[in-house]
C-alpha cells in the first residue's frame, strides 16, 4: 500500500466515523430546573404550572384514566435514571405520581411529554409553554 492510499484510507475511515457518530445522535441538551418553571398547556387540553421551589398545580392532567381537577402538589427534575432518559419531570398531584413526563427539545421548542396509559398505545399529552 502506498502512502497516498494509506492516507486516503485513513481519511475515509475518519469520515465514516464522523457520519456514524452523527447518525447515532448525541445526548439531548440538559435543562435546568429554572428552564421548566412556568405555565404549560397540554395537547389534551390540560394545564400544568411548575413553580420554583417544587410546587405544582394542574387542571385536567390525565393521570391514568382520570384527568385531575385543580390539583396541587409537588414536582422535581429527575436526572440520570438507570436504564431511562437523562432527565425527566416527576410530578405528584394530590398523591398520584407519574414519572413519564419526558423532556423534549430545548430553548423555545422545549416540551414535556406525558405518556397516557400503556406506552405501547402511543397516546401522549404534549405540554408546551402556555
């Protein structure tokens, strides 16, 4: 193999590595608790307000088969869940927990996605800034 062929082969391997890394995607950008504070409106006509200090209020948030009605509770940002996402929001409204509010996007396109019922059904309520 000539020096030129070896360089070409090395350059091709490096380019392939970059393409594969980009195709696999990188870890989503992390959000801070302050990024989540505020009013959110869901695609399922629900409202969720996350307050600094960890308090939360909700209206018609679908927990299981029963939407909440003006519930108050707490919330927290869970990080580094073993076998799960890097971050998600856990909310407790009147003693009912759900740990499946996934964080999607970043900045102005930040959304919170609540899985409703069986994840295999694909039913979600997407919350965006109100």
